[in-house]
């Protein structure tokens, strides 16, 4: 499943954030196909385009795309050696498609820090060291086997070279996700090895009012984790916000000087990290966003609605969201020449408004 694993040291606010995420599952009732598991939070991807589409089509309800977060047991120093919940942690994190690392950046004398001091950089180093060590263990087992296979001309020399490149990076203390581009390492080649630090990383800094207002502090941490994205939020505040009625929540948000809830940012950044995008459909019943991978063709996109749509795909009528809103209706968009008929090789764009034609 395309889930984002929430990881981090103990006592940094992971459960608080995860609880806020599960409370945000208000739309779950609209997704009868989604099985709700206790350690998975399925949150809507905020998409203001749906409300506009619903206006154009008179749709009764909105169905945004969703992003799934899975709660992963806290990591401790020595996890790569099976310390604490180490093995369970590593197994959980292997299953996630991306890693959201929560780091404590709030001051609170009542909340104990496992290492006795609040230092986001040190915490990130501690967690990433465990992940790097676990990946090195994987490579130490794999590389000799790959070498043997290549010697007898059965193995793939490119895979071996990539594995060795990965080992060099990891030995230098760099996660594969952040070091691959500079080292010209193609991570897709290593996919079969399921290395943890090759997954997309997102950093959530769980901070307080002071941290949310401190741009220099944020810029420094952003630079530290780049190219991974950083989100600054107050998990406790988010968990309180989610309990309120929309008007009250908007007021509280405005009072705090924030434009939108941190959870919205997290959903967007998470969706992006998974390499996903959406296309849109609309009618009198619903305006809906469908999740696809970047680079998918029209028949693949149709298959998300129903496998028969992919098999029987004939063509798609596509109007870009902006063109449709500007025209005001499908008919107006058609007469303005903004409705395109696309065939099976068409590569979908984010925000395409689509109607598929298919044989059954
Ligand atoms: P976990 O071990 O990472 O899951 O951490 P928890 O979510 O259980 O949080 C540990 C403690 O920190 C709890 O007492 C929380 O109430 C507190 N906490 C979590 N987030 C915040 C925050 O943003 N600000 C403050 N002051 N306390 C927080």
C-alpha cells in the first residue's frame, strides 16, 4: 500500500500527530472501499479545485484524494542491532513507501527528552544513523552475492555498481535519498534491495509558537534536511484544532497567525513525496479527485476508476481545470475548443478533468 510511515525518537509527538491525523479521517464514511486499520490514518488531500468543480457541475458531494499515514513504533539508539522495538520498527518502516520523520523542536520542561536535550539536528542524526546502519547490513549481505553472480556472468553489473555506490554513500553517513543525486546514483536500480534510506523522506518539526514564528530557525533546519521537504507544525495545537467546529478552528488558526493547518501541508507534501498526482471527474452526484502516479497514461488512469475502464478504453475527453472554470461549463469549453480528445498514449496531467469513453 502507498503509505507514509511516521517515525522518530520516543516522546517527540508522534502519537499526538498521529491522533490528529486519525481525527482528520472525517471523510472515511465516504470511502466504503477503504478498510480502516487502527495504526493507519487516511486523511483527505485538501483540494480547493473540487469545490469549484462542484459549482460548475452542481455536484452533491466532494470526494478528495486521500493520503495514508501509518504509525511506526518509536526508534531508539541501537535499533539496527534489534535494540528495543528495533526489529519490529525496521519491518514496519520497510513496508512504508515514504518516511515522515517527526523531530522534537518544542521546549517543554515537563516532557522528557530521551537524550536529555532538545536538538532537532542531533535527533535526526540519531534516527538516520540507525537507518543507515540497517541499510549497510543489507548491503554487506547482498554485495558479495552480487559480485559472485557478476563473475559467473549471471548477475547485473549495473546493479552491483549501484549497490557499491550506495555503500560508499552510507559509509559517509549520508542517507541514499539525500545523497543519491549528487553521487549520480540511480535509486530505481536499487529498488529490489528495499533499502530504507532510499525512500523519500519528509521531516516534520514538532515545534511551538516560538518556532512557528522563527524564520531563521526554520531556514536553518530546512537547509539541514534538504533536498527532503520540511514541515513545521505544533502537534498539540493540531490535535486541538481538529476537535473544533470549522468556524472555531478557522478563528483559532487565524489567531495563531497560520494560513492553514499543518496537517494540510503534511497531506500535500506526503502526497507529493509518494510521486502521486490527481485527475478530476465531476457530475451531478460528485466531484472527485482520483489518485494516479506521475507519468501514467489515460488507460492506466481510467483503470483506477474500474479495471474494465482500462481494458475497454477507447478515448478520453480532457479539459484542463483552469480552462473548464474559465469557460463555466463543459459545453462552453467544447465550443471554445478547450476539450481535447486523447488516445491511449496520452500522459495525464495533474488537474485534468476527464470523461472516459470505453467498451464493456
Ligand atoms: P511519541 O512518543 O513520539 O509518540 O510522543 P507523544 O505524542 O506521546 O508525546 C510525548 C509527550 O509530549 C506527551 O506528553 C505530549 O502531550 C507532549 N507533546 C507532544 N507534542 C507536543 C507539542 O507540540 N508541544 C508540547 N508542549 N508538548 C507536546
